[in-house]
C-alpha cells in the first residue's frame, strides 16, 4: 500500500520576521497572499491534517482546505522562551540556549525537548503509514524537521541541519517498508 505525505510549513508570522520563538500568532498580510499563490501546486488529498495553532489554521484557510486538527502536529512547546527573541535568550540564558541546541533530549526553557517532538512526529507518521493514501499536513518547521529526521533515519542531533522556511513543501512517500523524501522546487 502506497502512502504519501505532503508537508506544508505555515505561512510567515511576525515571529519569523523578528527571529522570535513563536506564540499562537496570526499570519502576516503578505503571508496570506503568498499562501494563496501556492494553491495551484497542491494535489488532491485523501485527508488534510493541521496543527491547531492559529498560523496553521490560517494557512489551511488561505489554501481553501478544511483540515482536522491534531496535537501531534503542534509546534514545539518553547516554554518560557515563547515570544522572546533568540538574541534576547542568547543574552539572558546563553548556557541554556547552548544546551538546547546541543542536547535534543533537554528542554531548559521548561517546555518540550526536541527529542520529544521527534518521537511525537514519528508516532504520527507511523499511524499515517497504516492508513495509507495521501495526507496533507499543515504544520511548523520543527515538525517538518522531525519528519525529515525520521525519513532519513538520522540522529536527533541532526535536527538543526534542515532549514524549513514558511510555505516550504516537502513530499514523502512510503511503500510500507521505508519512507522516501522529495523536496519540491520553486514554482516555474
């Protein structure tokens, strides 16, 4: 049985632009226009699933999709760092930021560890594998990074290697025994 996953990273927000850890914030106006522009690149799906975050819900709406919502696709819980800039964290808690970047099993911000995000996404992907068909998942960069790590069977320590931009589209397919990865190029 063939299973396809099309991952779509939510559109841009103020946190993206300002290099802040996100909160539950809306898309910016330009992101809504940019999101509508990718509609022709989408293919019919058997199911659409999205993170319950406002930015993912608004991305789905701009794409004209009506998803079911899954906490498994929620962004990493950044704990007390939510809403704060990376520069601010680097200034106030440099040791904690270094630990978070180097040790994926730790969450010095009091939220969720990167390793936990990866396990959550791996479980969700396994469930989708059993369901088969084509699913579109509208989610966050951290979740897509975790999916890529799972597909490549890479160590969790490689989490920071993949750079996922707003509205990035990543395709994965499985024949039931392994996942394959295809990153979509720019529209032509």
